C-alpha cells in the first residue's frame, strides 16, 4: 500500500476587508532562521574566545552572509507590499525610512 503525500498548498487569508493577505515565502522564513542562528552562534563564539587574527578573518564573511539572507527577505517583503506602511513616500522625506 503506497501512501502518497498530497501536494503542499499555500493558503491565503483574508483580512476584515475581504482582501488577500500576502505571506512570507518558506525560503525567506528559512533565511531569517538561518541568520538568527548564525548570529547567535557568532555572538556566543565571540564571548568565549578572545578576538585574534582568526576572528578578524571570518567576521566579515559571517556578517556578509547574514546580510545577504536578511536583504533577500527584506526585498521579498517590499515586493509583496508588506512594508508599505513602514516606507514613507519619497516625496514626503526624500526616500525610504530605515529602522
């Protein structure tokens, strides 16, 4: 007897105004978790060891790696319009507002 897994479906919720609500992709979710775990490990490692030549070599690489993951997620959020309440129109203050 072969149990076939049903295909995964993505559900969309409707808010009170009966409009479709966008969701974060699973890839972006994984990138956020990976960035969080990487920084947690990195912070713990820096607390345990003194800063030396080796940490000066890998620190920029780790921060670049985390930057790429977080940038990917932020771009996805902006593309889906999920940041529109946080980004002021450019005519108001001359550009985006970063927190």
